[in-house]
């Protein structure tokens, strides 16, 4: 923490601003800043200031895809991928495949030893709307994934698996937007905490998407003619996941609206469902049902745990 002296000139008090902070926000003499005083703190928020295009270069190695994603999440507008030799076409295909998961990122220049990726993103994305979108997709994913397993519907299972890419795209986009806002360091402290919590929430939702995909893939492992006694078992499991879907929306909404009462109710409801899932798991063990059934219930339980974590952020 840096300390600075207060100077009194005439009837006013002054304190100098750190040079690094001023330069980081492209401020200059006569620039306007906003002051917000509350609870013993004084927040200084820069207004205006020019925005320079952020460029980074990464060198081609075995981790180029991970470095590309990291550069995207860090908010760089132009990402140069450089190699000291000709870039293999298979690497180009891998990069292009990765870009499909990064909203607004496209290859704008390509040569034998260099690829330039540019991010065309508008600034006015509403993070809350994007969170609602990822919430809606993940809720339908696990409902339909369990349905696919219970009905041995491989076509429906494939549909669920394909939707995980949409979840990943939204996840990467939201993380980029959150990091961009945090890097500017021009938000009130409360907003910064909200953004950090939002980062946790979308990670929970992204994991729910992953668990849903895992459930859907279990449909491919089922035998065509499996035990008809499973009908009652899956009826109960489907009831649980349908309730979870409704509760999930309530929990996510309570987080975005900071509604503690709704979050607490949602947390209690998820706890009851979790108890029911434990009973189902024990039933599967007692009846020695196929391993696919055990794995399905286990993944649904993991989803319930993620929802409890989201509710806990608001419920406290």
C-alpha cells in the first residue's frame, strides 16, 4: 500500500495521484475523474481517456492453444502467433478450431511463420444477460441428458454434447469481459466484488455444462435392451432434475438481483433434492444396477453441489 501526504492550499486539500495510475488510464492534465466518498473510503474513477489497441505476441510451441486462450481472456485485441519456421497446416487447423470457441476472434493475417488474430468485440455486452443465457443452456442440458439416458435416445444425447461448445464460448466471453472491467480499475469496490463473484458463478455453470455432457455420453454406453425395472428409477431421477432446473434459474436470478431470501430458499430446496439423490444412489447400489446408472446419479449430484455453491454466494 502506498502512502501520500495531504497538502492544504488556501481553503482546499490536495493529494497527488500516482504517475503509474495516471499513465495506465491515459489521463493527462485537465482530465476529469469521478469521486465517490462512502464508509470512510474515497474512490477515484477515471472518466474518458484514450484507449490504445492492446497487442501481444506469443511464440509457437506445444502450448500455443492455451496461450492463445489466455491472451484472449486477458483482453488483448490483437494476438500475434510467431514461429521461427513454417507453421504446420495441422497447427493452423487447431488454432482455427480454438477460435470457434472465442467470440469475436478471427484470423486477419496469415503467412508461413506468422498468424495474426484480431478480436472484434463490442464493449456494450451486458454480463447479466450472458449469465442468464449460460444458465438457460445448462439447465436444458442436464434435463435432456438424463432423459437421453433414461430413454436410450442417442440422437438427443448428441444434441446435448454439441451444446457444451456454446457454454464454453459464453464462459470465455464472460471471463474476458470481467477481466477487462477489472483491469480498468475504475469500478466501485462493491462492483469489483460482484464481478469476482460472477466469475465464480460462471465457473460453476460451466462445470454444470461439463457434467451434463458427461451424462449425455453415458447414453452411448447403454445396451439397447436394458432392465425395464429402471423405468421407476428414472421417473424419480427425472423428477429431481426437472425440479433442479427450475431451482437453478431461481438461484442464478437471486445472485444477479442480490436477493438473499430467494437464495436461501433455493439452497434449502437443493439440499432436499440432494438427499433424494443420495437415496436413489443407495437404491442403485442395493439393486446392483448397471454402472452407467451409478455414474448418471453421481453427475447429477455434482450438479446439485455446484448449484448449492452458487446459492451460498448470495445466501452467505
